[in-house]
C-alpha cells in the first residue's frame, strides 16, 4: 500500500538524519562548537528516529555514558516499533 511505503520512507529518512546528527554533535563536542540540544535528539527519537539515534550513539560513541540516553532511546525504539506495528495492522 502507498501509505505504508510513505511511512517506511519517512522512517528511513528520519533515522538517517538522526544518525547523522549524532555524528555532527560528536564532532562539535570535540571541537567545542555549538551543540545540538539533548531535547532535540530525544524529540527526533520520539518522532521515529530512535533507531538512528541509537545507532549513532554506538557508531560515534556519543552519549553512551548518559543514563537518560542508555535507557530512554531503547525505550523510544520499542515505542516506535509498537506504534508502527499497530499502524500497519490498522491500515491493512
């Protein structure tokens, strides 16, 4: 279905952006530059980018010492998976 394809495309795009932002924030933290607020990273995870944020955490070794990220991001990933699965069932 077209709706499911659009949702999958959205999730791919938002997760790629989320992972790239984690890498960007890591580079900025090393250079002492302007940082991406943690609230923004959590918001991105909430709207479907949790897999990208989680992947970025471990690829770039960024925010892995923050308990809020170690617990919050996997929780949001679980929420994203459940909501997406319920949406797929509803649309079919």
